C-alpha cells in the first residue's frame, strides 16, 4: 500500500460513496424485477420503457429519453427488440418528419396488463425490506437527486 493512497481512503469511499451504494441497490432491485418479469419476456428496463409509452398520445423519442434518463441513441437501441416482438410501433412524427413517435401495440398493452400484478407484488416485497419502512421518503430523496 502506498502512503499517498492508504487503505483508509478505500474505506472512506466504500462507506461514503452514494454513487456506489445507489448502483449496488439498483442492480439488486433490478435483478429482483428481472426475475419477476421473466415469465412475461420482459426485463425491468423493458417494463419501464413500455410503461413510459402508456400515454393518451404517442410520445416522441426526445420526450421519453429524458424521462428514462437515457440518451436517444440508447433508447432507440432498447426499442428495437420490443418493436421486433410487436410490442411497440415506431412511426414518423407527422409534425416533424425527422422525429419519431412511439406507441404501444395491443400486444404491448396486454403484456403490461399481465405483468402489472407481479410488478406490484415485487414492489410490495421490496418496500417491506426498507429498514425505515418508508418507501415514499426514499423515492422522494431519489427524485431530488435525479
């Protein structure tokens, strides 16, 4: 160990780093939802993406990307398998032919409706694991950080 970077610094980062702890929690929670949603052929990210499209009017890619904290290129890549499965339609935006509008197909809506009870059950299980017993406060704090 070098004197200019002692083990105490590693321990400080381990104990203090919000980024590390949020990423670890996100991965653990994501794995739980991935497992729960597997029978529906969805990952947690795909479930969230499909749910983000459940709107009265088909949203634009440029509006969905920031909601999901993705860049447009990543969102487009994530849409492709859902489009191939017939869960999402991507259409030219009639107001701006350079843009794209996203909509759920009937199959997309059906898979969301089928998966929703399992999503809720999994959420309830995770909420009960919180030591504070207050998932709303945690959500508010995470929203404030984002």
